[in-house]
């Protein structure tokens, strides 16, 4: 009996070793890139499947911009002991402040060394994904958050140009309202309102002021921050009143159909306009840095990590290898609207929007996005939506600044 059991176990072991050498098996990846957001990920999965044809890929997605829904489902799975083989998380505090501190992720520094990634990803990105020499996820891209999108033909028709400061934005808004455009600015659900807030803050405080908020050198109750909140309130007066019911894609549509003049959104909007809507950068849609942020690149990066104890570890590592590769990044990013995180990407594969983003990435002051997980402790980021919700209805700048400061203290910013 015992002999038989041992024999069966040995056969099973031999089979599983043989199958993982061949790459046979399963792989479950988890992200929020579904529907309109899916084409870039689909192309990456296709590339993986071409390399590992016998692996069945379960591309599990939970839709909802910025991962608002996916992060909650991921939490249930991680805590329930059924982690996906690899999951999407923003490079930075979103992963480090959660599953890394909880000891649930594998250190990938060995993989970075063996793949040569410690030399091929820029230091600014490596710093974001590392703690004390350990590296926690593989970045697939760099997105820019501080972009203002518009419809060039409509701006021409209205006789306005893209405003360069928030002051100019407010006067352009008044002009457009005078011409009968009820809401010159379009925004969507809560996280897009936070996204707009981030651009107003950085455009008002400058990149070093923004960094000082996260190092604790500047308090949220500082008069400059209160004043930026006041500006944000005025900017909100230019926006649509049905925002809470709109996805970021629906908000982006209003630029195309001319029912709004401006939208502040990350450059996944470029992916949506070019890949889904088949528009041409510069004519089908226009773009400029959000007001007051010329020379600043507010960055975030999507990355994938490897939870401890996954079912299909070998397949997951192969997945990470594909998404960190030059071919992987230059397959994914031209469709996504982002640029490669790698420094050796082939720019000829990208459209003119992305080429301009790549140029700006090299020559701008780089700061991290709060809303998209790069710069602030996760406990701050996850609670900040309530501050914005409250502010959108009260427009109480002092009150919002005090509430944000309370969150900063609780999140131990600057301590
Ligand atoms: C961001 C993410 C982007 C894009 C966007 C909208 O947080 O980094 O890749 O998916 O949300 O969902």
C-alpha cells in the first residue's frame, strides 16, 4: 500500500516537473482592465500564449476605473488564502504599504538581476518598487496623470485656446459659459474628481510643494494648500453636475462629442481615443499638460507582483518575464496610451501623443501620483475619497484641508 502511494506520488511529481518544463498548466492573472480597457492586456496575453501555448490563461478582471472595485475583490482573495497567480497593482505605496508589509509578496530582486532589469528600468521607477534592496513588482508601463484633453475643432469653433494656468482656466470657463456651454469641464465618478484635485494641487503648489506634502514638510492646513482647495472649488463650478454617474470613458466621450471642452485625465485616455475610438492624436483629440504643470510629469506605473503561495508559480514567473520584456512592453503600451517603463523601448512603435509623453518623461520634473498609488501611504489614499466627496458638496476649503491633515497624521506622514 505504502509502496503504491509512493509510486503514485513519484509519477505525479515526474509529470508535474515535465509539464512545468514544457510550460503546460494554468495561469490566473488579475486586473481591472476589462471592456474598453482590455485591448492592451489582451495583446500581452496573446504574446504570452504564443510563447507558452499549452498554458491556459485565466484573465480574471474586475471592471472599474483606477481599480476601485478590483482592489476590494483582491483583498478578499488575499485574506481568504486564494491569491491570483499574479495581480495588477500600482508601483509604489499601493502595493508596498499593503501586501508587502503584510509579508504576502515574493521578493523579485533575483528575477530583476537574472533578466537584467536592474539596469533597464530607470532608477526613479526602481526606487518606487523597492524597499531595502528587495523589489516587489514588475512595471509594465509609465502613465502620465497630468494631461488636459480637448477637441481641437471645437476649441477653434469656440474661439478659445488650452489654458496654461488655473487662473486662465477659470476665465476660459467663464467665456465658454457665456457662449452657452453649461459645463466646460467634464469629470466622472469620485476617483476622477480626486484625479482632478491632484492636478489642481500640483498646478498650484508646484512639484516641490507637492513633494513637501508627502514628506510632511508642508501641512495640508498650510494657507497655500487651503488656497489651492479654494481654486479646486472654483474649477468644480465649471464641471458637469452628473459626474458621479460617469465612468472615465463616458467623461472622455464628452470631449469627442463636443458637450464639454476639457477633461483632466491620465493618458489611458489616449489609449481609449486611439485604440477604441480610432482617433488621431492632434486632430481627433488634443492634449496639453494640465494647467500650471508644464515641465512636470506626474507619473504612475502599473505593475504585476507575485503573491506567496500561488498555485502556478512557474507560469506566473514566465508571465512577469513577458511583461517586463522589451517585446512585451512595446506590445502593450502603444495600445494602452502609456510609455514603456524600460529605457530601451522602440519609439517608432508609438503614436505622436506617446512620443511626446516619452520626451516629457525624459526632460520633466517627475513627481508621483497620489490617487494612483505612487506617492502617499495607502491608508491616506484609500480614505481621501471621502474628503473629496464632502468637499464637492460643501466647498469648504478650510474644512477639507483640516480633514486631509487629520488623515496625514493618522497615516504617519512625516513621522
Ligand atoms: C489607473 C491605471 C491605468 C488605467 C486607469 C483607469 O489607475 O493605472 O492603467 O487603468 O486607472 O482605469
